[in-house]
């Protein structure tokens, strides 16, 4: 029998729904809250209110696009964290309500783990072990993935996440939020060798990251050389040089982790995995025998397809947790009068 998974993602500023048939995405809708741009970053309360307004429309549109009926759904999943608490509550409660109404299991899904598996959406099989770099606006984590739900954290960031550094440097350059995609775009016409921003190394753990040093050095470089006159900035070259420093550090540490663990499979995911410099840099290692997986670009940034895919993998492996079963039983007990 087919497993039809209906998934919701609402952890930050994307309201998204997806329908998957046996792990294959058959419809997918993502709506991004662009209004945060004028505040220069995400305003949590406004984000959750916008989710409330949109969630039913997005969910219904996604189901319509899939050609499925509500009664066809076998499993409902939603992001439970990490993320903005108000935003998470909107999506997870909507999904729980739907699961209760339909009498199907609900699965609360981890956002970071879902990014990790987003690389394999549409692929036939996932081969363990592999090294996973999850690099987003809130996290920069290097994992050794040994099996479904068995991961060792090899490294983490000591300060900013890589995406956060992209966004903050973009702001210094006068670019809109979120600045990562804009830096990526203008860096393509720039010279990465224009200036060498320092890559930081953490002595206590070679797999840990730090991006606040690179960010501060961009700030001092701009102040020293251009003062407050942004019009004279060689934007493309600075963007390219900054991007090279960040992606260089991500690639070096990931490859070192792969070498040290004698692993040739690498999966790179999260919003920053959309970056073309990062994709090009890693592709060099394919020539050296590494198998490098990136998500399709639509699955790099936040999306419900990865939540549904992760839920399906767990469901198939029989990993429906006791909490989830209890939520269901309690819900049915309350509704069966
Ligand atoms: O995974 P994501 O959508 O949300 C979080 O879970 O954080 O990641 C968003 C982050 C933002 O910081 C954004 O600037 C960054 O990913 N990002 C990029 C690119 N596309 C998104 N950074 C660099 N280059 C890109 N092309
Ligand atoms: Zn994310």
C-alpha cells in the first residue's frame, strides 16, 4: 500500500507544505515572508502571525496540486524544532489537528536532521556512513551520520552560523536581507583573490567553525579603506573574497573530517548549500573520488518536502516514537465520545 505523507514546515519565515508518495515529492508549495526585509532580519512575532494567515491556504493548495484527497493521507508530519517557537506552534498544531481529524499518525520532525536528508530526496538509496555538513542561517554543524537516527556531532560553530555571517556582511555592503543569495549573485562577477579575509581555526577542535572573525575583518576592512562612502566599494570583489573565505573554511573542515574517518561520501545541506561557490568548491573533490551530495536548490532552503521525506524514512523504519503514539491515543480518546 502506498504511504502518502503530508508535511508542514513553519520553523522560521517560510510557510511550506508538501505531499509525498512513498518518499517521492508529488506536490510542494513554499511561501517566503519577504516583508521582513524592511526590518533587516526576521521579526518572530510577525513571522508567526503571517504563518497563521497563510497555513490553511498553503496546505490546501498543496493538497489540490497533488491530486490527492484528504482521505488518501496516511501520515502527517511537521517540524517541531529547532526554530522560532511561535512559528513552530502554528505549523505543528495545524498538522496535529489534521492528523487527529483524519485518524492517521502524526510525526514531529527535527528541522536539522531533515536538512541533512534533503540531499537524498529523489535518490534510490542512502548509503551510510557519510559526513554531513548542515549549513544554514541558524546552524553550522558537521556530523558523522552512521545510520538513520545515529549521528555524531564532529564540529559546531563557536559563534555565528555561516548563513548568519553571509546575512550580516551583506548588510554591511548595503544589501537586503537575506543577503546570502545576493552575495552569491554579485560574487560571480567578482575576483575572489581581491582581498584575503582570514579563515579562523579553533585550536580545541579542528572541526569546529567560527565566522565572527571573518565578519569583523570585513567590517574593519570597509571602514579603513572606504569609510562611510559605500558608493566606491568594489562590491563584487569584496563579496567574492568574503564568500571564498567562508566556503573555503567549510570545505577544508568537511574534507578533513572525511579523510580522518576514511569516508568518501559527503552530504552538504541547509540554506547556504545553495551557494554556487560552495557547490563549485566541493565539486573539485568529486574528481578526487569523493561522492558529494547537494540538495536540489529548491530543497536547500527551508521547505516541507525535506520534512515529509525525513518522516517517511522514519515511518518506514518503524521509528514512530512512543510520544507520537501517545499523542494519537490521547487525541482519539478525547474525540471518541
Ligand atoms: O536553511 P535556511 O533556509 O533557514 C535556516 O534554517 O536557517 O537557511 C537560510 C540561510 C540564510 O542565512 C541565507 O542567507 C542563506 O541560508 N542562503 C545563502 C544562499 N541561499 C540562502 N547563503 C549563501 N548563498 C546562497 N545562495
Ligand atoms: Zn533550515
